[in-house]
């Protein structure tokens, strides 16, 4: 579609830049953003007071993920026309994208001053307040948005999530169900409802709702499309079934236990997984084969996603599979025997994968563990992997905490080291799942609003009998949590033989 010719009423700039502006618009419509950006930039150089050129340039740079340039252009536009509708919301979205939540909140408030009836402005204010961990203010903002637009489904979902973060699951479920009432086919409220139901222990409804995960826009694992039928739980009568993994390493470790139950239904079980888990998952009872290349799968008759198995087996708290251990560590490999004896051997993980959407809440600084480094009678072993292993050298702790994580090639290596420890202390990562699946004592450290799988108010978990859960006493209060862990470590050393228990 060609741009409309500028008239004397809508000309964006002076006559000598009008043609340049029109050409820039045409390039944008022809999906030539770089050429359009260069032309709009030239317009702003020739006419620094051309509001429309700054707006268009900002939008294109935002499309190109050039956040700083987009922000500068839109800020110049708002200087030229401070009361222009929705412009502050655009600027706020850029601040939010860059993690500048206070600045984003101010933009939302300015937009609300311009247009108090703008439900989007109140909703976006709620979003940034939620990111700033100011739940009561976020609730007020979402409720104002809903008063202006009762069918605002995103506001209903986010309002529910604030209550879920406050551990008020009844209120969270109410708002999720309200959202589903307006948009029954929207996967987001179904997914959020599932997490609240599972956290509350309502597995019957929760596992059904869990199947909505595949329809989420940002779901981590695309749903495989195989010509073979999905398994419905019927007797397999010797057929070969592919169980394909999904989501993160911790999810795979937690739910691969179901492969044993599948084998008991009379099937030959093939498990698909990422390469780092291959050797470890081959030790699961009932697994006949493990494959890591989706383009070279063996013939199979049926398939099932690994995390759909709880629903297929109609899992409840009463019949949840608790046969631990269901993984076996390698008998050879990394060896702790050269370490000085006579002390409690404790593994430590303080951070998860930085790209995890909840990492800011689940990871904590190694600095908080510094007081433990010289603890008499404890020998510390780092199971940390990834970029955060550098924390040991940065804090001069490498001589006090042995770094094993840098030597790990796969989860078999991790399991080998864990098998030689007395205790693992870990934030909510795959290592905590691995220690639990191996049947080793593990203390798992969680934020105030832990993931659904850890439920509410429990110090134990039915998924891993040897695991103990430690939860923040208040949102963000890692210090309070670690005080409790410190006390329990002291109790370990004063107990019989100083041996840990789950």
C-alpha cells in the first residue's frame, strides 16, 4: 500500500523534506527498515523539530532491536509533543525491555496523566511494578485496568500471578478462571491455572491443564509431530514407544522415572534426550535405548511426551512414583578419594542458568556463602557449572571450595561426584533433581514463591524422599533462609556421626 500524499494539513515537515519523508515511509512499507531508518534520520538532521520523523525512526529502530537509538528518538519526539497519546507507553516498553523498571513506571504514570482512562497504561504500570516486587501496587494497577476494561484477559492473568507470588492460590485460581471465562481457547490462563492447581496438590485438574503448555507462544520446546499415534496408557503388548523429552534438564530428570512405569505396561522404551543426559538416562530401569538425534530415530510404534506421562498415569499425591534411586552414577570417573578425609563432604550450587525466566529469583550471590568457607569439619565441593564458576576465583574462594563443575563433561560426571558426597546444597536447578533421583541427601533452596512442583508450605517433597526444602521466609530474603540452613548444618555436626539426613 502506497503512502497517502501529504496535504497542507498533514505535512510532517517542511516542503524541502516532505519528499524525503514520503520515501522513508515507502521504504518502511516495503519492509526495508534499514533504508527507511537512514532516510528518517536524515529528515531529523534537516528538521530537528519534525515530530513524525522521530516517531517513525524510533519505531523502526525498536523493530531492529536497537534499543538505545529507539529510546533516544522517541524521547526527542515526546519533548516536541509531551501530551501525545501512547508515546510514553512506547518509551516505557523500551525501558522495560532493558530492565529499567523505575523509568518504565514513570512513563506509565505520565501516560495515565495524559489519559486516565487508558487501560493499557494501568496494565503496563502493573507489569513494571510486578517486576519491581511491589505486589500491592501492582494489584491496584491491574484492578484499575480491569475496571476500565473488564474483559482485559492479560490483566486478569497477571493479577492472578501476583496473588500466586503472594502464595494466595485461591485468589490466583479465581482470576485465572475469570480469564478463561472470557477467552476459553487462550493458553496462557490455562497454563497459569495449571501451575496453581499443581502447587495446591490438585493433580487431577492440574495435569489436564498442563497439556495447554504446547500452545503457549514462548514455550521452550516445540511439540513434535510424528505420524505414529500418541500413547493413551493402554497395554503396549511389546510395541516400541518413544518418550521424548522437553523443557529443561531438571524437568527431564524429574519425569524420566515414568519410563519404568511405561516399561511395565509391556513396551520397549526408547527415551529421547539432549546428549549431556544420555549415559545417565540409560541407567533408568526399563529403558531399552536412549537417543539424542531426532533426525536418526529408530523405528517406533507409539510416542508420548515425557511430561504428559503424569496425566496418562492419572498421577495423584497418593500414587506418585517414589522408587528412589532411579538413576545410577558411573562407578568410575572423577574421584574425591584424594581429598582430605574426616570431614563432611558437601556439594554446593548457588546459581542456575542465567537465561531461565525466573533466574533473578532462584539464583543467589556466592558472597552469601562466604561465611561457610572456613567452617571446621566441612569440606566444600562446587558442583556449579557455566559462567558462574568464575565466582570462585573472583571471590578468592577457589582454595576453600573445590571446583568440580568446570571438569564436568556431562551429567554422568556430575552424578559421579554427587555419589561421593555426604550432602548437596543447591538452589532450584537440575543438580538438586539429580541428587534427589540418586537418593542422596539434598537441601534445596527456594525463593518465597517456589515453582509449582514444590507445592506450598512443605519442607519435604513427595518427588524426592531424600530432599529437604528450605524456603525464603519473605520475598527476596536469602539471608533469612541461609540463617536456617546454617543452623541445620551446625546440628548435623553435633548429631550422631555428623551424617546428614533428608
